[in-house]
C-alpha cells in the first residue's frame, strides 16, 4: 500500500505517472529498448520533448512569445543564471525566506541587489505587502511559495520592471497569468515531476545582451536556440514530467487542481484552527496551500504525535530545521485522502490527549 506522502520534496507523484514511467524504463514505445537507453536525438524522444512542451504551454496558458526550457542544475542554478544573464547594473528582490536568500546571495555576485522588502523580522511568517518597486532596476525577483515557512503570494505585484519568479513549489497548482512574468523557473521535483529537470518559461525579448562573459551552458540564448537540446537533456526526468502533466490534464488541468488544492488546504487549516492542541505558524492571509506549517502548542507532545503519524502511514511532515514543528505538503499529486488521514489523526490525538 502507498504511504500518505506529505513530504516537502521530492514530492508525491501521481500513480499513473509512476506506472507509465516504470513501463517506459523497461521498454519504451515497443522499441526493445528502455527510455534510459535511447538517443535524445531519436524521433521517439523528440516527440516526448514536444509533448511535454505543449502540455506546459496548454496547462499554464503560456503566450506565444515565450520559450519553454528544460534545464539541469535545479532551481538553485537558476538563482545564478538569472542575474548572470539579466542583471546589467542593479536588481530588486523580495526576501521571503531561505530560497529567496539563496537567490539574493547569487545575484550579489553580479551586481547591486536592492532587497526592497523582507519578512525576516517575524521569521518569514508573512508575505511583505508595503513596498515600492524601483523603476531603475533590471528586474524584480520573487518566490511565489515559500516551501520552508509555508507562506505564499496570494496576489502577484504589478511590476513596472520585468518580474521573475521562483515557482518551484507551487507551479501548476493554481491559475497564473504568465504574461505578468518575464521569467518563471521551477525545479520539477515538488509539483511537476522528479528531480533532475528545471522548467524555465522565458519571454523571448527579455534577453538584452549583458556585458559580462557568460559560459555557453549558462546562457538562456544557448538553450532557446538549441530547443533544450544543446547538450543531452535529462531524458527520463522529462518523460516523468510528461506523464505527470498528462495526469494533470486528464483530471481537468490547473482549473480543476486549483479547486482540489483549495479543498485540501481548507480541510487542513480548519483542523489546525479548531483543534485545541495545534496552531498554525503563519499569517492567515498568506498561508500556503502547498506547504502548511503548524505546531503542537505543547512541544512535549511532539514525540508521541510523530509516533502516531508514523503508525498511520503518514510520511514527511517533520518541519524544516529552521522552523521546527510540522509541515504538511499538499502538492498536486497528494490526494485529499492523505490530508484527511492527517486531520483525522489530529482530531483523534486531541480526543485522547484531553
Ligand atoms: C526546493 C526549492 C528550491 C531548490 O530547488 P533545487 O532544484 O533543489 O535547486 C528552490 N526554490 C524553492 C521555492 C524550492 O521549493
């Protein structure tokens, strides 16, 4: 039996995608070869890449003047690639936690970084709202969902300068107006597939040549021109993404998953707010629908709670070391039943502990 996987990442994948991928790993398209063994220049893989690109465009509603790239090195490589390619003199960042900070650290290697807002003063438990966006910066960078702290931008800033977003942990979880962004990137392993591939959605005309020398593999232009095939792409990771996005399409796409994600989040946060033993850690209006951080009011009960969580087949809810407590990650492929297994347990735990 499958566990109730509420881990923060790599996250749970749809069972249909796992089955399809397992079959392709043994014999792909009746070729007598595994997908792991075929040329990335073969017609069969070209079709996979094309299908995956089409699914991304369809499901996200990507306008025609954007390119879809499948790169390697994780979102963490994008922290550097973004400023390397797009920072001319000065850029603006919003600091909403660990990942935003890592992005800021890399940008500082290439120029002036103006951190225009931060929620560090309250351990990143909210999304900053009062700030003005300087028009003399090359771009504004935000992190749409803060995986570790459990906050999420409910509305995106109207930016007068190019807007760049790390959507690693909430891409495909809700409708997004892609035309508001000049570049979106996401490591696949939270919500769209396995580790090993990073999605980049980039507006084609954002690329004004920078003065600095950028290594070939680190240039967006290389990958746009090469159609993500300048070098060997992560063939199998892309295949699993395709199978995952096919599942998403089959259940009704982003509009449908948006409703399901809301149901899961409502179920969970209602329990946290009404259960006398637990409390949430974030400002209610900024709560993430993907990663819910919560605490036992009495930490002496932590150990017993975790024991029961484990016995119930629930996996991955220990909080990140920088926040403590617990975190339930409710990514697209996490079924409502898994969230319900956790809320049932919390109810039961309160009854027994009273
Ligand atoms: C997981 C995560 C990352 C790091 O992704 P890697 O692919 O491991 O580099 C970056 N940003 C956010 C928001 C994340 O959730």
